[in-house]
């Protein structure tokens, strides 16, 4: 496990189960990540990334993208490569 931080959660849309990731390091479909925060701690595979409602294969540093998440997340939670 690398525990390299690749993004931070800036927003969560609970009714959609989608989080906004502020990308710090490239993130792509198929990556396994760990989302960790004060009360958050789970792992998942990245299955879908969107930018302006359009699907992406890869998110680049500096982008803010929407990612479907498997559980509730909070602003400030860290996204680490698992």
C-alpha cells in the first residue's frame, strides 16, 4: 500500500453519491483508492470520473472532477492510492 495522496474531497452530493475530488496527482479509471478522514475510512475502485458532466479516463493534477463513491464522504477527506 502506497498511501500516496492523490486528491482531496471538496464537496459531496449525498443524493447522487458523488464526490468532487480536487486532484493533486493523476488519477485514472481502475485505480484503487482509500478515502480517509475524521470519520471516513474505506477503499474502492475508481469506476467513473466526470469533468463538466463528460466522462474522463484520467484526471490530471489541478482538475476538480466528480467521482461516484461507495460511501458517505466529507469535505477535507483525503484520497490516497491504495
